[in-house]
C-alpha cells in the first residue's frame, strides 16, 4: 500500500495517536523546565531543591504507571483518553494558581502522570496493538506529535513569556487539553478495540506465545533492557531540565539555546521516519542494540563544546537517538513479548522511563549543588550509554533466537534481493 493510501485508510487512528503524543508536551520535561527559573524564584528554591521536588513527583507517577498502564488492555482509547486529558488540564490549572511549595510535588506528579506517562502510553500502546505488519510506520507517524511539541512549544513559550505572566501559559495549556477531548471522541468513534483486534491480528512473542507481566519480569532480556529504557529518559530529561543552567555555563542566551530545538526536532523526525521504515523491513532485533550510540557522541560534544556550532552538532546526534527511541523500543515489546498483554508489559517500561526522568534531574541537580560541573557529568553520561549498548547487544542477540519462526522467516526474506 502506498503511503497516501495508507494515511487515508488509517487517518483517524494515526491522528489520534499524534494528538495524544503532542498533548503529552504539557507534562514533558522540556515544557516544565521552561518555567524552572520562575518557579525557583517564586518559591525560593535551589537547583537541588527544585530537582528533588521534581524527582519525588515523577517517581510517584512512575509507581502509579505500573498499575494504571494496564488499563489500556481493558478500556478503549476513546474512554481512557478524555479522562487523561481532563486530568492533565486540571494539573495545568493547579500549576497556574498554586501558592504553596508543599503542593509542588503533587502537581508535578499529576503533570508527569497524565502528560508524560498516560498520554504517551495510551498512544504508543494503541499503535502497537492496532497495527502489526506496519507497526513501525504507524509508530513513526503517531509519535510525530512528540517531535512537533519539542520543536514548537519551547520557542513559543520562551517568546510568549516576554509578553505575559508565566501562569497564563499554564492556563492556556489547560484550555488546549479540554478542547482536544471532543476531537478525540470524533476521531475514535469507530475505534478498533483490544478484543476485536486480538481476534484478527494475533502477534506472538518469543517461543510463539503471548507473555504475561510476571513472565516478563522473570526473563533476563527485560533486565538487560531496563538500563537502556531508563537512560534516554534520565539524561535527555536532565539535559533539557537544566537548559537554563547549561546556557549559563556555555555563555549563551537562553533564546539562542532553544533556537537549536528545531534542528534537534528535524533530525529527530528524520530518524523517527527512517527507523520506522527500517523496523518494518529489518525487525527490532537488528536495529535496537545500537540505536543509543549517537547519544555517546552527543554528550561528549556537550561536554567539550565551546561554540554554538559544536553544541548544535551535539543536538544532531541527540536527535538521531531520540527519533529512533520513539519507534524501536515501543515496537520491541510487542515483537518480543506479543500483543495480548502489551498494555501491562509496556506500562512497566513506561514506569522505568518515568522513573528515569525523575532520577536524572534530581541527581544532576544535587551534583551541581555539591560542585560537580554539568560538563563533567556529561562525560559520565556518555560512558553510561556505552554500557547500555553492550547490554542490549548481549540480551537481544540471545533472545532473538526464540522469536517465532514466521517472524524470523519474514526478516530473512526482507534481506533477499
């Protein structure tokens, strides 16, 4: 099927996925961190205190995700989606009007849970379940919402903050979320349900079976993947969370720093589309082990950069992995563990990802407070991604032998001229 025909046939589902991934922006670090200076000033917080608050709220959201993510195996997106969007809207309003420092962890929890957690989780689980043969293509299209948010939101917000109070931007975010509820309902009026989809498009995992959550936890592959799932969330989040501080260290205006975001997004979109196409052709087993190597280069460049040009090159390599990270890991869980319980399984990966996004800002903020420079930390981050790559190579190479023969045969045929 040609791309235009594919888009026309699946437009409602792909649009719903892209809309949810875009709306997750209001709970993503790159959005919240834009207000770091104002929040720290309003509540008289140090880097470490703000990072600690962010870590506590995000860790709580990770814990709840383990349970809540499994709801996608039971309920349709058109039922869960509106509930999540209303929760996200209320969280935005709470941030706009909150006068108490003690309430910040609760608000961060709500923003992270409804935004980064559930909006993202619902979208990618739906794509993994609704699409089988074109799973990579569907994920790459639906997750464009992430890229659009990363490209447009920071520049828009930084510019808008020169003209209005920062609290008003959170109110605007709430209005956008509420306005999306009826649109989502219209798009998914004829939604494919988990039950009907399972009957028509069965996708088995390793050893030709559907894996349950407890089986996955006992399997060594999951634990080989945990550091790889945690790493991008932790250190991408930390990088963008401390963007104001990084700008100061590099001697750049904050607006100059965020001007690199469109470059990062353009590379990310390209990587997302290419990795989605390659995934359908080659399978996750061949691609996943190596997709984090560009992160090594990115953080080494961030550590040594003394000019905007070198920093921009770091954004290029960061975008390569970030784009692939939107498709490969999400398809990985369905390919290796099957789709019958993909919501419960993916919720564990989402919880690890959210946990990583909690650990990153908290640890790096504490290290900044005790005198460990952010550039020194970036060198350690590069070493971390070398380790995650080695673990993925080891775990996936061994586990790929147990993939269903039909999948293996398909992958072999794609390699033939």
